[in-house]
């Protein structure tokens, strides 16, 4: 048979991160490649306790078809994260990745223009390609997006939305200053561009103070995406969207035709854990465990690499974005590093144009302190061998 | 703000079935409108037992990110349903509705032609519209699709796939004869058209014998969709796809970019229930409970309506498709019926062209025997009032 796939599929490539995840799962390689939370920290007792209670107290309707937008009690808890927001402005999704998919499905016609940060989240770039979007990238620096470049793109391309990860960005770990945010808000209003604000790592802050979200600065033009995959557990597959009601209605219609609804079982558990404060307490534990890991990686990078690399210490999240300045193409470093027994993600895959890059993304949440020390050492050996 | 949705959304309408579900959930109306299984029959003890075991025996990786195609043990069990099929040809989805979405995403470029049965599943028609597909409909009769009309459509439009529900069809309850299936296979081969075989009700057979699935008659050109929503529980959100490996690979890529993966928790439980034979036993129970409901509805329809309506007794599934021949437009009957306290779905919404129809779809699985008798009586009163 000659299979006649859609054009979007024939131009898509298998996710590089997924390839690395498969590789590192099967070997003794120390992996700084994924974006996985530390499974040892999942609040298992709490999950089990609430699951047991659900079985004891709920009737069989727990397992029946229900509405597409999710469990009301959980939407109420999530609404509290935003100023003046009600549960009608919240919708739950199958992880925040599905939020991205539903936004694309609801807003994008073929060739519509969207703006991304350069670099940006790999799986978002892959998804935008699947929708045959015209993707324009605005440079990102340590204070956030380059707003002069962004304004020019808004003016020249009338994009449907600007996809931004303003806190502890993936892959860079950079965060927008309040000043940058305000300038983005100004130009979003001026050119009527939706801000698609993705904040998966927001709760994982180790230093500094929170700046106001786009969802609160410009609620009428912001679609905010969030997730419990980093704070609770990825397998729960609970993400959310906050947007004006009119947009939530359209997104709900897209959700219904896409997969009718999510499983509500873990949504109920998540709601109970928020109502009781258990999730908030658990998040503090995560921060206490992840901060030393970040610090250990920062220290090891300084110890081994000294001035031969550049990076900014992230205030939170899961990643450090390193400029391996003596290695023009970090894909070559990746090949040597794998042989030494350590993995990371070469920067190239995070750029919309996939250009050759000296950068690399290092994850520290899913390795032990000893593995972090050992992995950075191996990475340095690879770096020396290459230069 | 002027919201700039995609064209697909501005032409989509809120699902009529969802509207009816909302209406009937809030009132004392007897509903023959939905397609809901009987929640009282969910195998709660079995679910709870296996959930407890999972908590006891599995480590925290149970809640970690995992692969996009689903739990291997469950894929192995599902593969056994098809001749000569391995788990590599199976992929799990968030309900079979997501299977439909992923097939569209993977195969459809704008304006691509697809063929549906006339009438067909409402939420599939809605989804195909979302992909801006060119939809052509082939008439359905009690022996299956009109193959002469189908061949003409295959020849004239080179469709990407033919969407078929060959057993206990939705909305009609009709089943393809083996002869019709073989003719469909012949022309699918001749014109190289994929058969998208959706069989959500397959396991719910009350009379007669199973015919061979398209997936077994023409595996190289068939994408088969299945679900545990009707046999186990809808909230588990477990559907599956069986297709040639090359197609499963492409569908998996689409799944990854759409929502990374499903929750695996209930997939593990479902696998355990299949391995132990509990699900198979449970299906027998369902049949024993649903058969009398079908029979009660058939009897009540004969008792009240006598020769003033026409219908074919379905051998299984959840629906009876009634021709209210004295009422040209069953939407009018619906309005009167709601006032009398009974709901059904007017036939119009199941036709691709939404034409006025004298047909209606009646569900019998989610009402008690007494409600079935009472509801049919009310429906007859509405019918008399209208004619």
C-alpha cells in the first residue's frame, strides 16, 4: 500500500528528546537530557489515601461519562491562582501539552503566523509544525524576550498568538523581568495579539520573587497554560487553561470533538490535595530537594569547566542552559558525551530554524547529587576531548 | 477584543447530543438520548481490587512520564482480538474518539475527501468538519453500506478513508453482512482506500453470530478503533487503534505532539482484568442485563406504536433507529416529547447534510425496564399529539 499521510506528518520528525529518553532509559548513562521530575518524590501516600477515600465515598458515577471541561472542585482551586478569576474561565486538559494542541486547533488556519521565543520548548515547536503554522522567532535573553524584535514581528506578521514561557523557561531557565512583561503587554494590546503563557515550572522557585503573570496583567488577551505534571505526578495527566470565557467555550468545543473528556479520577484526588493544603506542602518539599540539585550542578559546572563555558543560574525550574563556547556545534559534543556515559540535549533542536548551536540544555531534577557531580565530570571530559 | 478563531471553529456547532445530555441530567426526563452505559453495572469491586494491588506492588514509576503508545501488557491483550497481530500494531488512545482525531491529524490535508455512512456517528461528523474535510456520504441499509454507491464515491473522489461502524452501528444499530463486508474489501483494494473501522459496541451482542472484522479481512488497509468505554467504564478513557506498523508509527508521532501520553494507571487495571478473565466475565453480565432492556424497548414500541413506525431489531449495541413515518421532521417530535418528559435524538443530526428526517435514535442501556416502558408510552403520546 502507498500510505497517503497528511503533509504535516511527512514533514515532521520524531522528537529528539523522545529518542534520547529511550536511549538513556536502556543504559547506565547519566541523563541530563529529559525534563522528568524525580519519581522518588511523588506524594504516594497522599495519592493512595485519597484514592482509597474516593472508592469508599463516591458512587459509580465516578466512572461514567461526564463533562468535557473537568471536575468543578479542581477548577475552583485553580481559579484561585489568578486575580478575579472564576471556574468558568478554567478548563482542564490531558497535560498542558493538550492545551497547546487545543489552542492550535481552535485558532490556527493553514499558514497562520505565530511567534515563539528563540529558543523554545521542543514539543511545542513540533506541534506548531503539525498545524502548518508560519513560525517566527523572537530572540530571548536573560531578562525575557527581545521586545524590539517582538514588536517588529507583531507589526509585520499579525500573528495569532505569541507562545511564551516567561518563568524558568524551557530550555533556558531564564525568567522575564516585570519591565519586560509590561512592555510585552503594551505591544500585545497595540497589535491585538494573544499571549499564550505556558508556565509548567512556575511553582518550582528556589530564589527570588514571583513577578505578575500575563494572565493577571492582561487577562483579556492571555491564554495561560498550567500543569500538575511537575508538582504532583506526570501520569495524572492534568493540565489546565485559563482564558476569557468566550475562548474557554471555543476550546471546550474543540476538546469535545478531540477526545470527549479526560478521566476525572485523578482530578478528584488533585482537588482534595489542594483543598487540604497537601499539594502546597508537597511543593515546598520539592523545592527543598531540587534546590540543592541545582546548586550541585552549578558548582560542578564551575569546578570542572571554569571559564570555558557560560551560563546564567536559573532562579527555578529544571534546566541550565549552557553555552559550550569552545564547541560551535553541541551536537558533536552530544555524540562524544554519550560515549562517556552522559546525556544532555543539544541546543539546535530548540531553535525554530534548527540552526547549529554551541548551547546545550542540562536537567538536574532527575539525577542524584552524586550523579550530577559524576555526569558533569564526564561531560567535561567529552568537552576536553573535542576541543 | 476581536477573537480570531480558526475557520473550522466558526463553522462548528455545539454538539446536539451534549446539549441533550445537559438537559436530561438536570431534570426528571426519561432519556433515550445519550449513549451511556448503565453506571450501576460498572465492575467496581474488580476495579478497586486491582487499584489497591497496584498501589501495593508498583513503585513510584507508576506515576512518572512513560511512552506514548500505552501499557505493553494491555496492548498484548488487545492484539489477541485480531488474527496474527502483535502489540507493535496496537496503540492506546484517550478513548476511541481520540483515535478518530489522531487519524484525521495524520491523514487529512485541507479539503481531502473522506466517506462516511449516511447516517453516521455525530461526534465523528463534527470532528471531520473541524479538519475541513470534504465529506461524502454513502447510504446505509440493514445489510450495511450501499456498495454500489460506495464504489462510485471511491472512484470519483479518491477518498483518504471510509469511516465505517460495521457492527451495531451508531445511530442505526444495523450490522454489515459478511457479503457486504467482502464487497467493501474488494473495492477498498481496487481504489486503495483505507477502511477506518470503528467498533465501540462489538462486544455487546445479544443475538446472532459475529462476522469477520475488516481488520482481519484486509489488515493492510484497515485502521480499527476499539474502546473499553462501553464494556468497562467511560472514565477510564481507554481506546485503542490497530493498524499496520507503519501507520501506528505515524499515529504515535501525532499522539506525542498532541498530549505526550495517556495516564497509564487504568490501563494497568484493564490489563489485569483481561489477563484474569474478569473483563470477559463482566461482558457476559452486561449482555445479560442489556438484552432484556432491548427486548423491553422493542416490545413497548410494538405495543404502543403498532404499525405507525418502522424499525429493525438490532442484534446488539445500544440503539434502536426508528422511522416515525407519520412525522416528516422528528425534530418537531423531539420538542413535544421533551414536554412530555422523554428525550431521544432526532435523526437529522446524524446525516452529513443535516437534512430533515423522520428518524430518531433511541438508547435503551441507561434506563431501567420501568423507565423504558414509561418513556416509550410518553413518546407515543407525543407522536399522537403531533399527528
